C-alpha cells in the first residue's frame, strides 16, 4: 500500500514519468556523469558507488578496431560516447526506446566530434531489430534494472553478439542491503526501475546464453559486469 501511495504522489510531480517520457532523472544522470567531481560525490552519497568505474567500463569502446560494430542500449543521453574516439572507424549503434534519448545522444555525439560514427536506432531491448551475431561489442550501462524483463533482455543482447565478442554493462542490483532499498522502492514507484535482478541472477542468465569468463564487480548499489561470448 505504501508503494502504491508513493507512486500516486510521484506521478503528480513534473518531469518524473517513465523512460518514454524523458524523465528529469535522465538529465540528472547525464549531468552527474559529465561532471566527475560533483557527480562522483552524488554517486558516493546516493549509491555508495564509484563513478570512475563507469568511465573505466566505457573505455572498452575505445579499444575496438576499425570496422567493428558496437551496440549501446539503452544509450540514454549518450554518456557511453565518452569511450568513443574521433576517427576510430567503428559503427556505433545507439539504441533506445525513446526518441528523446536518441536526440540527446546525437547532440552529445556532435559535441564530442564522433557523430559520423553514430547511428541512432529506436529499439525495444526485448525484441532487438538486429541480426544474430552482428555486433563485436554490446554495452548496456545502467540499463538492465530499467527493463521490464531483464532476463529476456540478456537473451537478446547475447543473441546479437558475435562469438568472441564482449558484453559489458552496469546495473542497480537487488540484494545489496537495506541501505539501498529506498533507492529501489522510489525507483519502482517512479516507473524508472523494473523488477531488476541480483548479481547471482545476472551471472546465471549470462552463462545460460553462452557468455563465459563473466566478471562482476560490485560498487555500492551498482554491479559492473563483463563477459565474452563463446566461439
């Protein structure tokens, strides 16, 4: 009952709708990532998490060879573009369920001088409009916890990854203690968080889709994961 009441209150606040409505939180998140000092403090206080781990994970993008195909879903406001290098020569597909997020990503790509490598694509992670084994790298930063069916999302993300390719991402995970429960409750009530999963769930789902050498590193409420699809 308390969560229902909270959901009613939040629904009346401006800018706090779900992801299809370009919620205020999306802009706050983008700002925090682009301002390491202030944003890093926000992440430490709000989620007990180290923001530098996101930067480190995104650097995988910059290590891709010319001609590689990269899928970033949900691309949100394009924060992962910080890993893409000008003139790198890759095809970077920025996918999201919301056109507003794609527009924001393309503006970020223009500012960073990498727009010539970025292709925006409206897409539902539960039914990706891409061929099997069509990407060398799949990144999904702070997205898995937003999806209504995270297990199905993992199936699709692994399906479009080439054998030998890397999947990497981050998510707010369940089972991280009472300190982070308010974050999950408010996020669910605001329509920003889906059912989520534990770290153990995530590792099992990845393994079930042929993802090997999975590494999961916890940082407060957020888990960073990386694995390689078996050949």
